C-alpha cells in the first residue's frame, strides 16, 4: 500500500474534528510522537492501529487507506529521473503527502516539459527532412556562392575591365535580390499559420506513425486490437472504424506472412513483391504492406509506404530518410501511385529519380475498397512502397525524372508542372 | 595555356564567375548547362578537368559522374563536384560514383583554383 495519503488523511480528518494530536493518540493507545510521525507520512500504518484510528475518526477504514495516488508517485519519480540532479526519490511519497498541491503542480509542469521536448524533437526532425527547407537552403547557398565569388573577383582584380566590372556588379545585385526573396520565403514559411492540410493528419496515418508501423505484440497475440484502440485518444466513430479495419488487415497479413518465413523468402526472391506474392499465394497488396511494416533490420531493405484515395488525399504515409513525402496531398503527378488508378489490380514497378539524384525503387498497385453500390464506380485505394536500397533495385528500368511536388521541384521544363517552383 | 576545363553548371552567374577566375589563370573554360548530354560532351571535348554541379536539369550530377566513369574515353578524367548540399549521404554517393574531389558551396576562389591546379597535375 502506498502510505502517502494515509497519514495526511488522518491529519486532515483529525483537524476537521478539531481534535488534538495528543487526544487522538491517547484514544487509540499510541504515543503522540508516533502519531505525529504517522501524520507526516514518516511511518507506515496498518492493522489494528489503523482500525482504531478510523473508528476514532468516525470514518470507514477505506476512506483512509484507499485511493493512494500511485500514478502521481510514478509520474514524479519519472520526472525526477530525467533531471541531471536527482532529488530524494525515496521520499517521493512523503513529499506528495506533505505538499499534495505542489506535487500535482510539479507533475503538471513535468508533463508540459515532456510534451514540449517531444514537440521540439518533431520540429528538429522537420528541419532536417522538410523538402522546402532543404531546397531553400540550397538556393541560399547558391546565391551566397555567386556573391562571394564575384565580390572576391572585384576585390582582387584591380585591372578588371569596365565591361566585366559592370556585369559582375549587376550579377551581385541580382543574386542579392534573389537571396532576399528566398530569405523572405523562408520567414513566411515559418510565420504561416498551420492549416488543416499541413496540421491535421488522417487519423489512420497519425496512428501508425505513433506505433512506428510495426506491432510485434499484436502479431504475437500479447495484445488485442481493442486494447490498441483504447490507447488512442480523441477517437471519432469514423476514425475508430478506419483504425479497426487497418489493424485487422495488419493482423491478417501478419498471420498469412509470418515474419521468419517472410524474411527467408525475401532473400530467395531478391525482394521481388510479385515473386513473394506467388511464393505465399497471397495478393501482392498484402506483400507490399508486409514489406513496409517490417521491423528495421540490416538484412532487409527499409521500405516506406504511401496510400491515397481517388482524390489524391494521402491516408497513410511512412517516410524513409532518403525520400520525403508531402504532408497530406499534392505529390508529384508522375509518381506511379496515381498511375495505378488507371488499371486497378495491375502492379507497377518504377524507378523515380529525384532532383537530388537519389533513385527510388517503387512498387504500386490500386485496389478496390468497395464495389457493391448501384450506379457508382468502385471506390479505389492506391498503395506505393518505395526504397533506395540497391538490393531492391529493378534490373532494367529507365528512371522517371520526378520530384516531390511542384512548388519545391526545380525541374523547370517538366510537362506536368502545375504551379511555379517557389524558388525560381 | 594551362589546359581545358569542362564546367557543367546551370547557374549562369556561377558559370560567369568561375569562367572569369579560371581563364585568368590560363585555363580554357567550356561551359555546359544541360545534364542530359553532359557525359557525351565530356567525351567529345576531352577536358583536362571536369567541374560538375550535383543538381542539374534533366539529370543529376551523380548520374552524370557514373556515365563519365563508365565511358573509357572519360573514365580517368579528374572530376571536381560542386554542391550546395554537404550532407553525408550526398558525399557518400559522389564518392561511390568515383568523384575525385567533392567541394561544397560557398567555396573560396582560391580553393577552386588550387584544387583545379592539383587535379590537372
């Protein structure tokens, strides 16, 4: 039993009855000094003494002994362990008992600090992987290169011709203006309020990100779908239904494609999804999902995943470090995930070459979600998995020169361009 | 004359500055801005040193470098790669493709001159 609140409750109740410590101690047959230790949570209490105190204080014993706040003890202990100077953890219960208000406040502040640390980590991650920031930094460095190099020439070439001087000064002015425009774009980017399209992920997407796309406990039967759903806050009926289907699908695929057998088959099929589907006699979409949901291992290529509906809205995304995905819509129309809608059920394999030169091997397929509706086309969902791992490279496939999306793509003459490159 | 340099770069102001700088040192500079046929141009022009930007329209510098190394006419040519991306994975990709020297923007004029000179020796 956590003794924290027992002593404090005894004291509160005694004071409420306007009884002195010595009177209560005498009534239950203990010394006043011992009662003082109990009331200050410095001595545990149980058995006959507790029964006697409860009777004397005219309360049920459970009112004194139950509901001790173990959660608060654990929370404060966790906070204490994150500190560089660890306080007296062994006296946490005493602290809660003596200063319950301060203890709750400290727990609340600790929770806020933890939340802010997580936000900071997410922002740092964004700084490292956001394609807009990456492109902006590239542009800024190019502007600075011209300015630095040209200014250096003007500074160290006293006999430069008037024609060259005029041209170089003009170049510095042009690049300075571009630099200022690019810097302003970056400031605007950070100042822009978060809109629904960038701030509100699809619940299924958010859920899988949180669970890191692999559920070993569900696969082993240690946890259930219901337990996992219960752990998700802010659920609506729609999101619950989507998550439930998603988890059931994951569990079914994991059952049909057991991890060990799947790993062995990956080696023997050179990670070819179609060959894996034939090996396990299962639809290729199941193989794509299994590949994307494998635990990280040096023995198998790491695959990212993207799923979208017929409007192009991204429903599920798993990034890999070498290949960023747009937040929730507007990816490059050259990506085969969109082409897959033209021929549902037909697997497509393609290599994308990004403006950075990174080559990405992709496998895509669109599948029918529901077709039992009169006079309406079937609802489709398209899936693409991707990797930069050479073990999954395609034998003969000229790359598609693609981008992330138009606003951050420097391919100026692309026929698919629908909006300007933001840094042009 | 010091020799011939093929400068594969799509930023015209960088081309102007580097051309001026290297021509003053006695180099003949041939500039080319399109990634699609850059490797063929290298084979045709037979430069002493190739300066290659990583990000180019139509084809990445890494891919061009692979083509240069795959062609017996250019396989041994020294290649200086320029990039505004100094990230470890870009550097690793360039090294894997056979780069001679990898330099990140912004660079100093003297560093470019010294590097080109040492590559040509």
